[in-house]
């Protein structure tokens, strides 16, 4: 049976990209070198108020306010001549033009790709209307605070002066002044509390925006390599038409399978992180058998291990109450890391111990983590210096730590560069 390169690509790699493109919470637009819209996702159409198909072929200047349209074409041409990843709107205001003529504030991250000998510009568009509204409210609160403070100070001074001249009921005068000062302090405290809450909200939104921007940059790089491998292998498979070329076909099929697995990992990391950051991750508390879960995870990962790698399980766990899905994800991530950062033929050990808690240790003999970088190990997007040539998102351990905390556990590690790592997590027995 002859394999079709079109079937292999469309059923796996392209399906993942289509889901990410269609479900993204940010607007994604693709323009050619003439500034015409080639592709736009549903969020991008919704943001500018257009129906499906209305923007295809339209100039990007159609989405720019009229007072800057005459300058935008030059900016676009300059970028095409020298494209590079770039964030726009940071430190200055940018606006988009909707179909109905209304404008709204936005931020844009630009990147580019080469496709079929054509240079395409990819724009990731974020509507920052809520952030701008919060900034406006904060400014109003500050103005009210200054006005209220000034008014209260005037009243306190006037009342103090009035009491001093009356020279009657000194004790009563002091009490009234104290009450006025207490009222002033209480009002100032309330206004400062409101100001702090708005500042915290703005900081969280800023952090989320930076997270999305860093993910876009990482994903555009990490997607490019496996997709290039899928495309080149699919084209080569089409050339192996003879029966005696089956070995060559199988070699490229395996390259495509591994590349699609990498794409799936990136997408799953992003979806897991988004659930955890938004607080929408549900946690169950059912009676589970950790031994069965460990066995299932090892069976499911057997095809993705490097050649001649072996997983050895030592010890046994009692039944516990926890979330089986989260426990499974923790094990998949840690065992996958042990395999990824170890050599072919290396042994990976899963060691189970019980005392007052259930302790599970994942031990490998891989590249280890440099001591100077270990303090950043659980940060989002962190990649150790000796792992830059190994594919990964830098999100896995950050997600694992959050998962462990969700099920009331603790995580730790021991690692030495060149000698391997042991990641351990403990869970309550009851």
C-alpha cells in the first residue's frame, strides 16, 4: 500500500495548527508583502467587526484609523525589507479601526514566515480596551483622592481654627478634632485600598500579556522545526514508490510521528498552563491505585522512548485519595523528561516508597542541570543552558509544580550536571 504525504500531514500536524489558529483568544492575521490579508482567525474578525471572508484580500490599512493610514504603508514596506519579531504598542498608543468606524486600543506582536518562496507577515493582535478602562478608573480614583484629601484638610483646619477661637469645652474640642482626623485617615485608607486593588488587576493583566507574547515567540520557533521535518519527510515518501524502498519510507514515517508528538506536547503544555492560570482546572478526590496509573503511563510511553531505553519500577503504593488525571499528567511529564534528557540505552527508574506519605522518585542518568541554573528550574519558559538543542517549551516543570500543589503534594529534586537528575514528589496517604 502506497502512503500519501498529503494524508500524513493533514491528519496530524496541520490539524493541530488549525485548532490552535481557530481557538486562539488573540487575533491572528497573515499578510503578504503587498499588505493584503491572506488569513485571519475568528477572534481577529470579531475584534474588527467583520464576517467570515470579508477581510480576505483587503489591505491592512483598512484596519488602521484614517489619520495614520498615509504613514502606515511606509511602515509596512520598511518592515517587509527588514523583518524581525517585534512588539508594537508598548510605551505608545496604537488603535484599530472597526468595520462600523469605531476605534479601539490594541497591541500587536509581529513575526514573519517564508512559505512557497513568499515572505508572509504574521500579526498577533490584542484588544487592550479593558486595560485602558482600568487605567482611566485608576486616574479618576487618584484625582478623587487628591480632591477629597484637600477638602478634608480644609475642613479640619477650619474646624480647628474655629474651636481655638471659641475657647469653650477644651476636651470636647480635642475629641471633635480627633474624630475628624480619624475620619480623614479612614477615608484615605479606603481610597488607597481601592488604588492597590486596581494596580494589582493591572499587574496581573500585564503579566498575562507578557506570558502570551513569550508563548507566541516560543511557539513560532518550536512549531517551525517539526513542521519543516513533516513537510520534507512527506515529500521524500512520495518519491519512494518501489517495494524495496519500504525501509526508507518507514524511516521518514517515524520522523513525521515524532514531529507530530512534539507539536502535541507544545499544544498540551499551552492548554494545561492556560487552565491552571485561569483557575479553571477541576480537582477530583477519588480512591485511585497509583500502581495501575504508573503501569498505564509506562505502557503508553513505550513507543516514544529512545532506542533501548528501559523503565524499571521498584516498590509498591497503597490506595490513596487523589485526582487520577492530575497524577497521570505529573508522571507523564517527569518520565518524558527523564527519557528526553538521557541517552539511548539508559535506565530510567521509578522508585515508590511509603512512610507517612507516598513518595515517588523519577531517576535518570542524563545530562543533569547546571548548579548555577537550578534556582530557576520551575520558572515558566526556563530552559537550562545545556538543553538548548533539545526540543521543549520550558513549561513542563512549571506545570508539574502547580499540579502537585493542587493535590496537596510537595515536589523536590536532586541534580548534578553530567550525572543525571532525580525528581521526587510526595502525596498524602489519606
